[in-house]
DNA sequence: CGTATTATTATACGCTTGAACAACTACGCC
DNA sequence: GGCGTAGTTGTTCAAGCGTATAATAATACG
């Protein structure tokens, strides 16, 4: 009896593939569907290999969560251009693909439901959340300053809370029931709503 | 050898207790912590009893989800008073206890992550969501009409989407990081933001 | 080309799970 | 006050879980 043949992959690639397989499992069947055997099947390897790269199932889930958060926030945190362009891009990015889709929500919700249980996940979560909100607060401060408006910390904070909430909520609605909204309806709703909150128009990209 | 003594409870009470125990398990340890054995321990009965009241574990989870949604929406859908009072109450209720707390979020997120997997849960979800948004749209239409403002369906819809998003998002922020906000900060942020969106003050309750 | 290294497979173990079912006991009824 | 009903218990079962480990095959290297 012979064993099946296999490919020896570089460590980075293999780890990436395993995490990707984990995310696929979670997106398709929830956290309960992400068993080591299912992950292995999805990655085209056998279950034992997972423990060669990760000390436990907990660990691969934690690293998978890091990837999820990074994908939800990294693009928005790297916007460039004038203050208007950056604020606008931030809004658009968070409400369009690939950030806003049902898979993102599935992944996000699966992990959120464990954040209150697993302290390690909670730490990863807090880090990502604070980074996101600080980025938004910075964009707002620059935007207000560029208009010569009041950019006092208290006002920035209050505005950031409201806008962050609005973006989160619209992202949620879009992910949960994207088919109920027309193309870009959420984006235009967000833009006009935020303009109303700030009391200023946001110049479109050139 | 004798068995432990037990109490024969009325069906409604027993079912209620079992569902309550299920929610406790989910809130404390996530969906994975809601095993039939754990639920039984929490309810003070033995595992076999659960299958006397529910045909499967899936079924008890579905009924538990119905309870979760009902608690998140029933209070807000029953506000009374003038249009201003009703709109204000709607906002306050959704951002204060018992709707807004970390337990609610844990339960909500646990189930949301399964909504895209289980069609039965998806149906329960859609029903609750539409009810909530219709209630909000009705409140807005009444509010706008009471001021003699444009209450055209398109405007109501657009406003409802934005306000619904804002409420969802702030609810989320409050549940996830309630300790980062001062008492009633979210409520006042929501009220002033929504006033800005509508372009009208909302009269406080008498 | 032969050999050392290690990534990967294959198998096994102990445990928990959802489910099934027979035995038992609380309680309503006459 | 005994009896029948059915709510409840206790036990069992197969399947699937995370983990451990020995055997094996792919690759790097002299």
C-alpha cells in the first residue's frame, strides 16, 4: 500500500493556504464548520499537518481573525489625496466590495461572537477597532482643519462616533441584505448623511 | 438504586426555561457552548428532556433565535405618544438597556453568523428585520407629516436607511465597547445626529 | 548520486457530541 | 387510594472532535 504523493510547500505559503481554508470553512458553515479535518480537506492536505504549523486549533483561529480584521481595515487606513478625497475614499471603500459583502459579515460575526469569550480574540479585536476609529478621527480632523472649522478634540470625537456608527450600520445593512439596495445606494446615502452630520459638502474626486 | 426526584413542570414553563438556558449557554460560551448537555445542566434537568420538547437541537436554536429577535425589537415597535415622543423613544430604547448590552450582542452575533448557513434562521431573521425597519419608516412618515414636511416614500426610505444604519452602528459600538462611552453619550449622539439628518429638532418628552 | 532533514501522511486515542430508548416516577383522575 | 398517563431520568451508541505520534516521501545538500 502506498501513500498519496504530496507537495512540500514553503512555510509562508502553506500557512497562508491553511488560514484561507479556515476562513472558507467559517464562511460556509460557521465556526462549528471549521474543524481541523474540514480545514485540511479544504486545503488539500491531511489533518495532522495543521498541528505542524499551529500549536492548537485556537491558534489558527486567532491568526485567521487577524487576517479578517486586516482585510476589513487596511484599505481604508491607507487612503491618499486631499482631505476631501481621503474622507470620501474612506467612506466608499467601507461600503463597497471587497469590504462589504456577505462573506465578510459571516466571518466578522463568527469571530465577534467569540470575542467576549476568548481574551486573546478580544485583544486582537480591540487593536483593530481602535486603529480604525483613530484613522477616521484623523481624517475628520484634517478635513475640518482644511476648511478652517472647529476641529477641537471633543467635536472630532463626537463626530467620529456618529460617523463610525453610521458606516458600521450601513455596512451591516449592505452585507445582510445587499440585494435590497440598488448599486451604490448605500454609498450615496452615506455620503449625503455624513455631509449633513458635518454640515459641509465633501468634494468629489477630481 | 434510586433516581433523583424531579418536578413536572407545565409545558409552557418548561419550554421557556429550556430556551432561557439555551440563551445563557450561548451568551456565556458561544454557539459551541450550547450543547444539549450544557443546556440541560443550566436548566436543571437531564439531556434527554430536551428532545422531549424539541424535535432536534436545530429546533431549539431556532426558537431561541425568535426570542432574541423579539426582545431586540418588541419594545421599540410599541412606542406611544406624539410623533416626536415616539421617534425619541424609539431611539432611546434601542440604545439603552436591556436592548443595548454585551449579552444582546453576543446572542445576536452568534445567530447572525448562522443566518447565511441555515435557511430557517434566515427566514426568522428577515421577518424581524423588515418589521423593525417598517416600524422606523412609519415613525418617520408620521414625524415628517406632523411638521408638514415632505414625507414622500423615496425620502422616507432614504432617511430610514440612514437612521436605521446609524442606530444599528451605535448599538453595535455601545455593546462592543460600552465602557468607552459615558452614560447616555450614545443616546445624545444619536439624537443630535438624527436631528441633523432630518433637519428638524425632536421635541423632548413632556 | 547518496544521504540527512523535515514536511506530510496515516493511524490511533480519549473525549464530547446529538440522538435514541427503556425504565421510572410524579401527578391527574375517578 | 389505586391506576394510567406521560414527563423525566439514566444509559447507551455511533459519529466526529482535537490531539499525539510513528512511518513515509519530498527536497536540499555534499
